[in-house]
């Protein structure tokens, strides 16, 4: 996956108000890093360590898109 193209996509989403104002390149690197890391980890320790692939991807995307803070926590900090 090309980091530049994903960065441009994130930048467009920021301009369209669909993402908060963050560094699009950092977001792209973070997104791609998860998949690279899990691929390497699966190769070293096997699939059973990480669990079901589709479920793990869904959980990651949920955290990536919504963050880890509760909604009321984001208003205070």
C-alpha cells in the first residue's frame, strides 16, 4: 500500500470534515503499520496467537476510527 495515496485520502477526509484535523501521513503510517505488524506476528507465532483475522481487523478499524477515549472523556481532555 502506498503511504502517499492513503495520506492524500485522509487529507481529503479531513478537508471534507469527516476526520478531525490530524497529520494525514501519521494516520496513514499508523494504519499500514498495524497490518504489517500483524502479518509479521502471524508469520512468527502463528494465527492462533492473534485470533480470528476478520474480527481483529474490525476491532482495529473501530479503535482507529473512534479512538480509545469515552465520548464524555474527549470533552474534558
